[in-house]
C-alpha cells in the first residue's frame, strides 16, 4: 500500500514545518487531493494513524478535501471544471485540453500548537 509511504513523506514535511515554528503539537492537517492523483483518500486515512504514531501529529485530525479536475482548452482558451474521465472543454467541447488541476496532493493547511514565548 503506497499510501503508507505517502503518509510517512507527508509527516516528514509536517515535522519540518512544526520544527520551523517551534510547535509542540500538530492539531489538524488539511490535504487537498485530486481524483487523478493516484492517491486513495480512504486508504490514506487508514494508513495515517500508523504513520503518525510517536510524532507530534499523532493526535492531529486529518482532513481531506477533494480538488476539482480543471482543464484549459487549447482551442478556445476556456477553463472548465470537468469529470475525471471526460477532459473535454465545457465551452466548445474540444478535446485539445491541458490539465490545470485534479492530479495533485497538496498540504493545504496546518494547525499547530505553539507555546507562548516567555521572552516577549
């Protein structure tokens, strides 16, 4: 299951960000995953507790949003939100399109617990 290795890479990134901000805990992780990313959100959610064990994100809420599939038409220039299995332009029905979004997995937001600085 490659979702476990994806979770481990995600948590490496989360730990680096938590270090940069002096965070003691990660409260919430928001991911945005497109349907063409090759990542199964359900499997990712199941792998997360195993990968997060012993990290600052162990008790964090993992929230996943679905990213829309969007294309730009190379014929008419229109941008359209489309179905993952139908990458045609919604404006002219053209098939010459370029994918704008829908194949990504992004760390969209982190909520961290950062202790008050006693020096301030």
